[in-house]
C-alpha cells in the first residue's frame, strides 16, 4: 500500500468511527458509510468500506454483522474513544481538537 493509500485509509477509518459515534446506538450500515465518506471528501467505494469495517472489527474498534443484504457496523467503546480523540490507534487518523 502506498503512503497516500495508507493516509486515505486512516482518514476513512476516522470518518467511519466519528459517524458511528454520533449515530443512534452507535450503528449504521455500509451503504450509508460509503455516502458519508464521500460527502466528507474521502473518496470511497463499497469494497473499501467493507475492507475498513473488517479492519476496524479485527482491531476491536467496531463490531460488524451481516444482515442479508446489509452489513451493519457498531462502534465499540474503544472506537468511540478514538473518534473523540481520547485515545489513539496508529491505524486511525487522530481527530483535530475542537467541535
């Protein structure tokens, strides 16, 4: 993976975690996450979101379940802490301070 792709992945992961942390019950589906990433200027495909969700799950930052046609992600407590900047993970971009 190139340095640019690595940077995009870190930003994509942060975008996903921040959205999940602000979502009701910390949950969303993959289709919505694709739209969210793209709306925040992080060019993203469905395959990329699926890969990031797998990675976030492996790291214990989100739980992921397949529900037939939908893949549903829920942020864990640690994932929310990272989204809020309270803790760090080398594979997730650190959020900027402030609102």
